[in-house]
């Protein structure tokens, strides 16, 4: 989970400074699939599921923004 967090955060930060390259876009897509897979099994006593839902949403928005930038070129 820590690596998912780090990978997603790194790619999202990169997307804020410009279009994502193909490697980062692929990383986000793999991470999105992984988060979707593990999210139902996260115990929410400490709010972890909410955190990872927000992380998933940020990753999805970064991919969506990258797709929009690619279409506008």
C-alpha cells in the first residue's frame, strides 16, 4: 500500500507540471487497478479506505487530464 501511495502521488505531482508521459500513465493505470482490487478489503477503523478512495480519485483525474491533453494536441 505504501508503494501504491508513493507511485500514485509521484505521477499525480508530475501531471500537475505537464502532460504525463506514457510510462507514468501506464503506472497510474496499473495502480488504479490495484487500488480497486484492494479497496474492498481495507478495514476502515483508521480512515484508510477514505484515504485510498481519494488517492484513487486523484489518479483517475490525472489519467483523465492526460487523455484530454493528448486529444487537444
